[in-house]
C-alpha cells in the first residue's frame, strides 16, 4: 500500500482525494497525513511514513517550491507530484528543477489522478496534457553548447541514462548497476535537473542530442 501525504490548503482538493481513496484507489493507496500550510507540511513530513507527496505550490504561508527544494536535499527519494492551478512556464520549470516528478493541474484532479499515481508508481513522470506540450516545446529552442561530459554527468548518471535509453525499468537498472531502486530514483532526479527534462524519455532524447551517450 502506497502511503500518500497531501499539502494543500484547498478543502475541495482534500475532499476529492479522500473520495478517490475510498473508491477507485482504495486497494493501492492510503492517506497517511494532510496539511494546509507550508509549516504544517514540514512538521507532518517529519512524523508520517509518506512514500509519495502531493504538493500544492500556492500555500497561505509561502510557496510549495520551498518545500520541494528542502525535500530534494533531505528526502531525495520521496517522489513529489505537484497539484496546482499554475499552468505557466515559470512555475512549471521551477518545480521540475526543484525536484518534482510530476505536474498535474487541479482542474484535472478527478479525471487524471488515478492514472497519474499509477504512472508515477511505475517510474513515470505524469503531467497534464497542456503541461507536457510546454515541456515538448522547450525542445524546439536552440540547444546550448554542451558542457564537457565530466561536468555534465557523473559516470553513474551516465550509466543510468544509457540504460534508460534502451528502455530499462528502475528495477532492471538497479540490478544491472548493483544499486537500490531508491538510488536509481535519486540519480534520475539528478539527471532531470542537470538536463532540464521531466521524464525518462526526454532524458534519453536530450542526452543523445547532446552527445552524452557512449556509441553502441
């Protein structure tokens, strides 16, 4: 059972999530904690056994981006799915750079959340359709000159992205490199940040485009 935590000040979001957890999601997910402010969220995450966090960006006492950045440093293996009303590039790319593994607009919560959670659980990076289009459009911009490989990716990150590029799952990467799946997730978070991407497919595509993969 996946233990979900929610940080969101909108009572309608909490009610919708609880309804989903009592129905469609009841056999796979459980709510282990909920908070309505940044301060409450920080305190809750100290004590709750959350294995997945649903996070709003606009909170009464600050930005969820601050909590995202803190969790990237203190709990890098905790996946964070952003739930937000913000569909602009500034919030989107800042959230991805801060460590979010998915970005879902609130008006799609009921329709998209069950599939998004299962996608995230399988190692994906769920996004609203309009958000995914924004990410794809970013690839049409001229590519910056790549940094030297030794500064762009570590050897382990390079090995991970090479396995992503041939379709390996998180478990297969972990077995192939003799590391844990949590370590794989941590490396992939780092890859997303360094390559400014939001999914395994985009990471493989951009690494290939920048010439960061060894020829096969």
